[in-house]
């Protein structure tokens, strides 16, 4: 079993029943695993739309939905919608692929770890209380400074 399959199944087992996103080679396997485990998938035409759909679902239902995007620009295209979701304390989970370490010339390559730690505030929007209580390893990290609350 691939790691992506195990993670996708675990997320659905822990309560993620809806996935929004834009599929690419980097996030295909985990998204497929979630759908095969019983989650519904709604595609968007842009990552900004996908994160906004995820935000709207979380606000309307109070449930954690996942947003699955491609690496690099797929992740950075979610920034505006993600910031709004964080400010609103929307329960959601953003899944973004990572470019292989050896692909130093890839046009998808960004330092996602560095970007996310500097850009994504720690917030209840990272995961719902239910997911945190049943899956202690699911959490978001970010700056502990002020900013968006």
C-alpha cells in the first residue's frame, strides 16, 4: 500500500467526507484513495475556487472538508481563500503535494515547508476538534505571532 492510500483512507475514517480540488499528478493518488474510501469529490477549475468551496462547506456544515491541490503554484493559488478561512476559523484540511527533492529544476518547486510555516497561522481552521481528538498527529503549524485570528 502506498503512503498516499493509507493517509487518504485514514482521513475518511476520521470524518472527512467531502474533498474539493483540482487534480494533478502530485495529488491524484491521495484524492483517489479518499474517494475509494467513501468521500465525495468536487472538482474546480482553479485552486482558489477549490479552497473557497472547502471553506463554504466547512462554514455551512461545521464538518472538516479537505482541499486537494497540486504542488507549487497549486498550493500558492490557495493563499487568498485559505487566509479567509483561517480568519473565519473554518474547519478544513489543505492537502498539497510536494515536489520530489531531486527535481531541483522543476517549475513546481517551491520551499513548501518554509512557505507554509511563514504564511499559515496556527488556527482552528487547520483541523476540527473532532479530528484532533481522534487523530493527535493531525495539526497545523505556523507562526505563533499575531496576525489572522
